């Protein structure tokens, strides 16, 4: 591919004033400026292979829709939509929510446009320095906020975070367990306009349903048995900051109705209260389920989903992050060496084993594996020091049973049985508790402990 083609900034508009304005922003940033009028053949765009494409939404939105939905322009270029003020068209909102494009409101903030272009240019430079998978592993991983990784999927996440963090829109983070959803939420908060405010989090699946409403909205003294004093809820305490709703698909449906009202009106009322209170807390939610499946299965209200998912971030599992596996493993090992004054390293055979593993537990599992191996290794971590990946994975076969390897701890076996049972009953905690022969309170206590352990591992891995 011709080197210059990777540096093209294409302006697709008939507005000569916009071309002049953007041309000034692009000048001196190492991009070649190209223009395309709406009447021009769209096939030329693919021939140019631009790195970034500016599309005007104020002229022919059908033309823009064809470029994105039919020609999939966002697959070859970073798409920046330009328009007057708020964009209410459903297609535009969907593109923004899916992370397929970014919206720039006119009048343009040219310095911000330049910064976006510099970010894109930086990624192009890194791609040139990394040929295929032959990335130098002794170089530090890229980092954005609390996130680390240099793979293409992670750099895409960084770009999306740069887009959404300055906004005040709600965000839904989707990803498997262990991919770092709370770290993403904290990064959004830390790089947002409300970074000086509080960051508060709640795991919607780890708190008994009868207490979720009180935790979110607070309660007045005497509003129910045991309410011995007034309690400020998370919406009240998160004022001027960010509220992170983890595992939102586990929230009871009756509470989802009240949450929707808060998001629509920016007001809430304490349990037992008579006065509405205003809230300006930014909402970031997360789920390890498919939100679309949760809506179809009746676990998540569709209206709440569309209200929360104004911008959707889909985190890549570790198995799709290429050389990030070794980069993260080396980073975790370096932290242990610094902490204990040692010089432990990974043997080539251990590195091969790490790369070959599928990592169903994602970054959390990788960090745990490195820590376990470090404890038993001498001067270097070899394959024999690593957990036995062949038997460590949860083996679920056809039928209503699971297989746990001999030698597994009782705590690990119990944890796997609980989660497998929850999966079998589509996440219904009362049904799972009944099937396991334990009380619902005991099940919630177990889940709360697992959640706290996972969160402490995520924080340690930051």
C-alpha cells in the first residue's frame, strides 16, 4: 500500500466554507488533504483509502447513510460527522452509540479537531512500527487511563474513550468477566469534565433486591423496618461525579422502572420521602451479558437499554488481543519484581504456554496465573510453574452437569457450581438458590464475596 494513502484526510461536503475551515485544522499535521463532493462517485473513496473522513450531516444525510450502512466507510477510515448543534436523527444516534463515528458540532472547536487528528496520526505511526504480530515485547504497553495494551482492539477502545469521555452522555460497557469493565468506567470518569467529582460503584447483582432501591436512591428515617436513620443513596452522593452501575442486567425489573424515570427526569425521591431531588450524576453501566439477549429474555427493559446505551463500548476478550497477553504478563511480573526486589523472568516455553491459552477469565485470570507462578518459581517462571491450563478451565459438557478436576479447591468447585447453576436458570437467583439447596441470602453473600474479590484483583491489576 502506498505510504501517502495512509495519510489522507478526506472532506466529503459541498460546503466550501467547511472545507476551508477544516483545511486550516488539518494543515501541518502530516495529512494529505482531499475533497469529495456529494455528487462525485463514492467508489473514489475506497480508491483513496483515507485514514480519516469528515462527513457533513447538514447537506444530504441519505448520502452519509449510504456511505456508512452500505459502503461501510467506517471499516477503512475514522469517521467524523460534522453538523449544526444536536443531531436527533436516529441513524446518527445509532452510529455514535456503536462507536462507528464521532460527532463534531459547528461552530467547530479547531484545537479539539487537531487533537483528534493527532491521535489518529499517532495510531498510524504505531501501526507502521509494528509489522503483523512481530511487536517488540520489551517496549512498554500503550496506556490510556487505567487501561494497558498495544493491540489494535485496545487502541480502538482508546479512540472510543477519547470520543465519549468529554461528553455527558450515558455509556454502556459490554464485555466478558475479567476484561476490566470497572477500570474502563474509572477511566471515563478520570478523563471527563467531572473528574474532580466522586466516582461511586454498585454491583446490581450482588445486593439483595429489597435493598437495591435504598442503595440507589436513599431512604428516610423510619421508612421501613430497620431504617433507624436517614440514608443518602448513591445518586445523591455521586452528585457532580459518576455513578457506575455494574451488571445492570441483574437489577430487579421494578427498580429498572424507577431508574428509567431518574434518567429521564434527572430527579429521584428517597424511599419514604415526599420531595423530589435533582441529580446530575453521569451514568456508566456495564454487563457481561449480551444486552440485546437480556432485553429479549426480559431481564432488561428495552426502554432502559436505549436510555443507558447512548454510547456502547464492547471490550475485547484477552484471546483477541494478540501480543497484549505477553505484554501484560511481563508487566504483572515486573510489578512483582519491583515489589519484592527480585529479577524473575519468563522462559520462552512459559511464554509459548501463555500465548497458547484461551484465557476464559481474561486479564483477571492472566494476572492470577502470573502471581501463582511467581510464588513457586525460582529465578525464572517455567511451564511447570504455571497453573495447569488443561484442567483449570471449567469443562461444561452436553447435558445438565459440569466437570470439576480432581485437586480443585472446595471454594473453586463451589464457585463454579454456583455460576453454572445461575447460567442454567437464566440468572434467576431465587431459582438458583432453591436448586442449590441454600437460602437466597447465602447466595447473595457468596456473589458479593466473589464480586469483591474480582474488584480487588482489577484494582491491583491497574
